[in-house]
């Protein structure tokens, strides 16, 4: 009886998930098995050939590599900076309130807007970054941050870290609040210094939260699109083209629905694998705690 | 407990209100589209075009005149953003679903083959009799033909030009450069003499996007090469193409007349740099001219224009640009739509837009018009450039080809891939795409 009622109440939610998640996913998979270019009236079933081509498509490999590089550098940076800022927010220092108020601004600005802003900061002729670096004598000639193959990805990573560190900081700060003050008091009495207190009390207790923030950020980073699209469009020489940007170009600029869907499905699989690894970790961690 | 209950009641009410709101919104949307359908039934045609600078008033005037000539007919304008990629995406998605929401629309010269093959454009062959076609510049007209039929009417034409600083060139005793070698030598001499750290020698569009293809296409033609030849064979590995890319690269890395930031430069930021007096030579489209000649322009009266440089003995052919009027094949009012295309592309309208907005007419006799000669001498002076333009590859698969070229050219110019390797890879990818084209046009011929 109870089970029936449960099902009844769950039905709308299940229906919604089917409609907005499972159906598009399944349809994407079907499209991925076809060669479909609606513009030219091509629509034929080609089996796994899209996925086989994907395995040896150098452009896909490069975009995968770029995405991984982006994720592996930006997420740890965001988490550690977020941790630092969260610790700062917890300390009762002057200006603390102001810090809490202003820290969220980057996160509150729509990404496209902040990307445009960074575009101007990086501008080789008028940008403030080149101006400051030249003024302080660090560089003598303007650097074209977004047009230089050695700098473009780093420039995007910096813009992303700027934007999403507040998100990490806020969640970690919330996690810090849950640690009872008595733990610190007794550790102090036992003569533990601030480093010991951080590594033996704060870090282990806040770790599950950090892990959750990590999941969120990793998934976001793996499907990074807007910043890249606005700042470089994938250039120079395609070295900043991420998987989402590649899929977008296939789907909406050259209208290859079949192959574009195959790329999206591959992206989905990669993100799913990584997030299940995270969830496994999280699960283990909580069991250890319990 | 009581409070909780209150909150629950409140939440339910809120959901109820939201649902109601949603329903009524839905209803009013239905009403709106119902109205739209009704209006569409009578003689209203929708003209979709992008936001052309300074043209707002002229479009309205032209429409008012058309409505006066055809009593009972209404034309509604719908304006798209000027970003071409956004427009392309809009047209492809709505035409793909057979949308009849617009009747007449403006398309970029590189889209006509793609849209014609897809069967989205109405055949306009009978709109322009053979005799009248002779008036038009041949290049855009050819780009608007597909399998012997005319699918769009060229409305205005564009072509790349080289702007130069007349005052600086005169100061060092130079005249406008004709060859690649002159551009390099003049830029180097002036840069050396002026000793200004913020002065750029030669600016062009080198970001990974369509504009870069336009620049490279011109330089290749100045060296006498082609991306595709007349029988659609890929000619990227010819020595002319290799030399063209070598020359552009040397501008950045050897002679240092182009700053490194050309690798992320588009039309607008190069125009701004030139406008602010920081550039000697600039490759750009003719639209920049009016900006350079404004009252508050720092370079007013100091700018000269010449054709794209080339090797001695060769003529550089500028990349063909421009916009075409086309009729949506799914439109229910094709006859009216055709009438409007005929009206807008008439000599009279083209002349009026040339005089007021500065668009370059596609009908050649207009360049002899006295009124245009006195009011817009700059446009008239472009005639030799416009007579001899170089289209980007004319094929329905141009968007794919452009993407391949953008990546490979960008890799060459940023110095991370050797020229020959990049060109070979581009050739193989493009040949793959063209093979598909053959298959498809064979299928569509069968139909």
C-alpha cells in the first residue's frame, strides 16, 4: 500500500525526468548512429561508424585533451583558492563583512558578460593587463594573450577561476560552519598549532563538502563552452577548442547532426564515468566517517 | 506545527497561481500566433534582414514606396543581429523546419549554393532577363547561380581593399604600394623612421574565423594561386599558396610589420587601431572609409585606398563579399515576394542606398551615374576592384571547408604547424568533403 502511494507521488517527477533527460539522451544516441545532414536531405543509418571515426578523429582527440587540461588545472585551483578564501571569511578580521558581500560578485555576473570583460582585459592594444605588466616592468612588449598559442588556454583558465572560486568559497565556508568550536578549543589546550589544527581537524571534516564542490566544478569544467566561445572561439589553431565547442560547431555551424550527436554522447560517457568515480569516493569517505 | 501548515498552504497556493499564470500565458501566445496567421493570409510580406549600419530610415522609406506602388500590400521588416554566424544559424534552423514566417530575406554571398542545394530558395531566373543580367558584376551573379538557375539577386557587393596613411607615405616619399615587396619595404622604413612603439605596420584579420579566410584568400590570389580551381580540384599544395602563407607569416615573425595580435584580430579591432592613427597599412572592407572620414576621426583626410597588393605582373583579386536578396521557397506569397525583390534590386533603389547608406551597387552602369560620382566618389573609385573579385570556394559545402581552412591556416600563422603539413591535412579533409558533395548532387539530380 505504502509503496503504491509512494509510486503515485513519485510519478510526476519520474515522468519529468523521462521527458527532459532520458528521451533526449536516447534520441541523441539514435542520431549518433546515423549519418544525418538534414540540410541536404541525408538521413541514413550507419551503425557504429560515427563512433569508430570518433576514435581516430584527431580534432576530437585534441578537444578531449584540451578539455581535460582545462579541468585538471582549473578545478584544483578553484578548490584551493576557495578553501583559502573560506578560511579568511571565517576569521574575525576587520573588513570581514565586506569580503563576504563582495566575494560573490564574479559568480553573480552572467558568464557571457564576464567573458566580454576579460576579452577587454586581455586586449593586446588597450587591455589593462598588458598595461599593468608593462608599467611594472615585467614585460617590455605587449602579449597577445588570446591569440598566442602558449597563453590562450591559461588566459581562459584564469577567467574561469576568477568566476567560479566564489562558488567554491561559499560552499566550503558553509561546511566550515558545521565544525564544532569545541574541537578547536580542546586541540588548542593539547598544544596543537594552527597548521596541525587545519590538517587534523578542518581538512578531514570539511573534505566531503570539498568533494561535492569538486563534482560540481568538474562537471561544469568538462562541458565548458561559453568562456571559450566568447574569448577565442576555439582558436588560435584550434588549441582552445573544447569538446562542447566542437560539438556545437558540428551541430549548428555545419549541421552534421549525426556526427555531432556522436561527439555529444562521447562527452556524456566521459562525464558520467568521472562523476561516478567521484560518487564512489564520496560514498567511501562517508562510510569511513560513519 | 501551525506555522508549518501555513507554509504548506501558502506553497500550494503559490503553485496554483503559477500554473494559472502559465496557462493564461500559453493562451495569449496562442492568440498572438492566431492573429499573426490571420495577418499573413492577406497581403503582408515579411522582409528579414540584418541590422545594416545607418540604413534604418532608408529601409522604411523604401518599404513605404513599395506599399504605395502596390496598394493593399504591406511589408513588415524583421531585423536580425549583424553577426553572420548567428544569421546563418537562424536561417538554417528555421528553413530546415520549412518555416514560412518570412518571405524575402538577405543572404551572404557564401550561403547561396548551400541554400539552393537544400531547396530553400525560390528560382528567380525569370526575374532577371538575360539582357539585364549583363548589367551586374559577373562574380556575385555567378555565385548566385546554381545548376544554371538564378536563386538570389545580388543586392550589394563588397570587396577587400588596402587602406594606407597618405601623410606618412608622402613624408617618406612613397606612393601607394602595388606589390607585396613594396608593402614590406614601406612599412619597415616608416616604422624605423617614426620610432613610435605603438605604431603598427600592416594590419589584417588573422583570428580563427571567416574574416581570416577572406584575408588569406586575397593574398593567395595575389601570388596567383587558388584554394579550389574551376573544376573544384583542391589546389592548396601549389607553390603559390605556400608562398602566400610564408609571406603572411614573415610579416609577423621576420619583418615584424604585423604585430602578433593580428592572430586575434577581426575587422573591428583593426579598424579601431587604424582610426586612432596607430597603423600604416590596413586590409579591411570598404565600410571603414566613412568612419575614417568623419569629423571627429583622428585620421580624417590622411587616408588613401588602393587595391590588394600582389606579385609584380599579377593583379591581386579582392575577396568577394556582399549580400543577396532571396525568396523563401516555403513562402505562401511568392509572387509578391518576387515583386519586392525586383523593386529592392532595381537601379533606382540600389542608387538610393548607395547615396545614403554607402552600399556598393551590383549593377555596373550605376557607377557612371553623375549623382553617385559627385556624392560618393569613393564608391565609384572602387569600380576596378569590384570588377575583378575573387570568390571564396563556391560550393554548398563551403561552411565545412571554411572550418577546415580556419583551423589549418590559424595553425600555420600561429607558427605551431609547418606550412606543408597543414596544407596537406587541409587538402585531404576538403577532398573528403567534396566527395560527399558529388554523392549528394548525384542523388538530387536523380530526384
